[in-house]
C-alpha cells in the first residue's frame, strides 16, 4: 500500500522536512526531540542575522494545531478511533505546505517540529509556501486497503476546514502515497461540490498529479551533488559515490549520477548493501518500489552492512535511507570527502559538529532533497491553471530552481564563513523574517 522507505517521499520525505539531527539545546547529547531540534536550529540561524527578536519569537511557535479524532469502521464491523493532527507553522510567504503521514508515532510536537522544517525548506527554495505537517497516529501495515481508504476520507473531512489550495496543501509522507492523496482530494472535492485537484499534491498524474514528482527528491540530490563537486573543482566523472538506501530518493539519485559518469560503488536497503569498486550498474539494481529488499540479492564483489557502507572511502556519501545514521559514534570514521543528505535528518547534531571540525562538507537535507516540494509546487501551478506540463519541462524547471537555491546558499556560505547547513538556514530564515517584517503583526 504505502512505501516503507522513509526517504521515498518528498516533502517528505520525511522528505518534507529537514533537520540536522538530534541533540540537546547545547548539542551535548543525541536525545533531543524533533521540535527541540527545530527550535535550536532557528536560534542558531538567528544568531547569524540581524533579525527582529520579536519575529524570531513568533517563529518558535506554530500558528495553529488542529487535533481531531478519526473513527473508522474496521472490516470486521468494529469501530476504532484514531487521533490525527495538522500543524500549521507559518504562512507569511504563502499557503501552508507539508506532508501527511500515517505512522504509530505521530504526535502533536512531531508535527509542529516537522512543520517548522517545511517552512525553512520552502523558503530556501524560494517557493511561495509556508510550512505545515500532519498525520494520523496509526500503523498503516495493520490496515487493509479498504480501511486505509476509509481512514483517509474521514481524516480529510475532519481537517477540511483548515486545508485547501489557497490555505494548506497536503502531500504524501511516511505511510501515505499517491493513492492516499487521490482519496483525500476526492473526499475534499466531494464535500466542496467541485473537483479541486490543487487541494493536495503528490497525486497520480491521471487526477492532476505532475510528471516527475516521485523522482524529484532523488533528482535534486543528484543536481546538488553535481554543483557541490563543481564548487570544489571536482568532476562527476572522476567521483566515487556510496548511497545508503535504495528507495525512490536513493535510486533516482544514484541512477542520475551514474548516467552523468559518476561511479556508484555501493547501495543498500534494510538488509544491507552491495559493493563494487569498479561501479555498479544502478539501473540493474531494483529499487525498493520495483522489488522490495532486493539489493543484497544482486551480484557484486562484496556485501556489507549499512554501517560499513557509511564508512567507505569514497568521494561522496549520500545517506538516503532513514534519519540519525551518522552519529557521534561513527562520525570520526566517515571517510567520504563530502556528505549530501538525501534522507531527512541523517546526521545528528553532535555528528554534524564532528564532521565540521574535520572539514567534511555536509549539504543539508532542506536543500538537497527539496526537489519533492519544488515539483509539488509545479503540480499546484498545473492544477490551478488546469494545464499539465511535460516531463521535460518539469525537469528543466527543477534544474533551474535547484541551481538558483544552490547559488543562494553558496553565497551565504562564502560571505558568512559558516557551514553549508548554517548557510541554508540563514537563507531560509532571512527570507521568512523579511516577509514578516514587511507584513507586520495584525493587532
């Protein structure tokens, strides 16, 4: 039903949000909550800017959090009640935007923190959106297809008053997929009395989705990797790459870098990875969507664990599976020259500091995997105008937007002499803060 790979979604992935991992307010431990991490990152970015402290104080808090009960009839006739949330962080630059996840660990504070990260992701890409996040605390693996549909439609009705194409546009995330978005859009449209495809993004193209949407996060990872290498006077064709994960994000990034002449020497899934010093044929290795958990069944010179993959001596490491995999424990052993975050939050705060002290550049998730939310923006435009774009146009537009975002972050990196992560947050916060200062505070 829904993908099991956390990095398989846009905005989501958790590709909707980005993080620098975990840690306390002072970065001394690795047990910090998502919301604490998001607030600490805001505080850190504000320290580099001359931002009105009153604006920063507003950004510490969500604009609104909707909590709802979602009762559904199970296939056996019993009724079960779940809890759902929609956290809307900030809309100063446009409608709220962010994913919906079906996962047993969904909480109010998690949604608030992830919504805050979406604000920064949209801002660093200069998209006319704010940040939001939501979901239902449920294990989607325990639901039949019919139960998932009923849950989705009821949840859509419960949050209908706070979403819409000019208010808040949901998208897929963990435990949800294009079919989920199609059901949500249909439920919303039926209650509104007209078809409104722009109410959500990440839909199948046949009902208003965009070509290239599912491939976009991986594509943006590859584009940013290429730009990073060029910045450091390296050539893709002379580059070795290890990719942790082989879901949608990882597979699309690996295959595009392979097509550009890079040498992808290792990829993995939940069972482990394969290693080929001369380079893998990435097209011949099935992605998670094509054949779940198939990586270790492929022929290669060696197999290795996910932990061993992270420590390979390669030019570029792309952690694109799950969060918190580069930690205080293994950061000293990372031998890659560069790290480009494909998953959300793969690097903890302490690990980030260790890598910075070692001089290892880390390009953050809020920039690298932002292709998903960017193509969601394209989808929204297509829906509003009732005119679809070709895959070629989508990819061309994505290339333009990613390079522009990279250049903005690069300029901040150079002028402020900060890390790549701090540079991305500085760009994002400066845009959001400027908008708040221009609009002021409603009495």
